[in-house]
C-alpha cells in the first residue's frame, strides 16, 4: 500500500533523471496529471501522455535535457506530506532559487506553479519544489 503517491511520482522522476532515461511512467491520478501539466508549461519536461495499461493506466513523461545532456531537473523536494500539510497564501509565496525553480501548489483552481498562483492571487497546499 502506497501512502504518498505524489512522493512516489517525484522519486520516479528523480531516479529517471539520475540515470538519464528519456521517459518515466507513473500510475495516473488527477493531481499527478496536474503536476505533469505544470512541469510541461514551465519547461521541465517535453510532454506527457496517458498510456492504457492493465491494471492501472499510466502517465508517460518525456524528460527534458539540455543540448549537451545536462539535467534540467536537478533537485525535487516534497514539501507537504501526508503527516504534515503545508499551506501558503499567494502573498507568502517566494520565488524558488531567485526564479530559476518553481513550487507546485494544489489550489481551488487546480494544480498551478507558484508564478501562476501569485499572478492569480491563489493560495493552497505546497506540493513540491524543484529546480
């Protein structure tokens, strides 16, 4: 039984980036689909798609690397855990690494990056940070 599916997704991405895999598959959910969409919009992955598989459909993420093979995702950190939820207002969201990284939030309007949350004045649960 998995107690934290978001942490599992982030760990799969972290491990795939370390060994320079072109793709990674994770079991699908609405929140994971939202996280993948934010990663695509912010330029950390090329694309994602849903793959029909048995017994559970998967999300397949196409990881992005630099022109010389350098990693774009260098650090992924789970902020909010099942035992310790972390919430933040839009006014308290600070840029990650001077704007080079992002925080991903789950808000009432869906999963968004910290830039979008500040722009739309949305607060919510801080899922993770990456740069």
